[in-house]
C-alpha cells in the first residue's frame, strides 16, 4: 500500500505504520478523512440514540446531520428516527396520530419533550 502513496500522503507517512495496518489506516483517516464516509454515517445513524437527559432538539440535530450523508429513503429514516428515541417519548406517542414523515416525527417528539 505504501508504494501507492504520493504527495502529502507520503509526506505524512510514519515508519511505525509498517508494523500495524490498523495504525496505518487510522493515520490516513486522521490526516485525510474517512475511507468510506457514507458507511460511517450509516453506522453512526444506526447507533444514534436520544439520551434520557438530552432534549429532542439535540437528538434531531445530530440525526439530520447524519441523514444528509446517507442514501436512505424517507420511510427508513422515519423508522430509524423512531428507534433512537427514549422510551418515555415512545410511550407518549401512542396518544397521538402516528407521524408519516420525518418532519412530523421531529415536531411530535419536540412537542412531547417540551
């Protein structure tokens, strides 16, 4: 792999990378960004959960930032947004009409959270 490095990538090369591939990849990502930003955004979106002590606005700000990086449809994003909500908000949602859009679930969540 090192033989393919040129320019600034080669300038950033560190000899310690020769013995540890994971360290090599980590160094490249630290200096030049992710090797696969879409996959990383998808993984982060799947693991994103609203914390009990956080406001819905904070959750949805991060959610929308990640959603802009992936190629998911509205229905998948809607389901993922719901999956990441705290249990108390999900429990309160049963008393309302089910949101059918991402903006609808955001508005309802923020209203319940308020």
